[in-house]
């Protein structure tokens, strides 16, 4: 609906309640090919300076996994990056961000695209 693809995203917050979920989400969102999520992380592609910096604020576990507030937390993190307020892990020149959230024990998924343009 936003008319963007995975290659257009400069920074992302991905639902990472479990390590396996994070890897699967990278693949499902198109950041890497199916079956290559683990290598994608091992190669540093999800770090600042990599292909797509993801969860540069530490992810859900660094926030205590605030169930019910997860989506809002992701939106805030992406908005800060797009406003050049990324704190200790800024993503330089980020213009397009993705916030991804899963809830209801995997019953729904929401992706929000934010733009600094």
C-alpha cells in the first residue's frame, strides 16, 4: 500500500520477542531470502552500517518487551531515527523507516512505514 519495497527501507524495528521470530521476520519482510536470515545477521547486515539496520535501540527485550505498548515503542524508535535523534545508535541519513509488530499470539501483524520526506 505504501508503494515501497524492502530495499527502500533505511531503518526498521522488527518484532523480536524470540530470536527465531526475528530471523523469520527478516525473511518474510524481504530483507533477505528465505533460509538466509541467520547468515544475514551473522554477516552484520542488520547493524548500523549494514544493509538494513534493525532494532538499533536494542529490540523488545531491551525494553522489557512492553506487551500492549510494543507497536507504540517501535513507532517512537523509528520516528526518532528519522528525526536524527537516534541516541547512541543513530542511523545516518535515514529517510524511510519500517515498524513491524505482531500481537495476539501471532494472530495479527502490522507494518507501518514512516517517512522523513
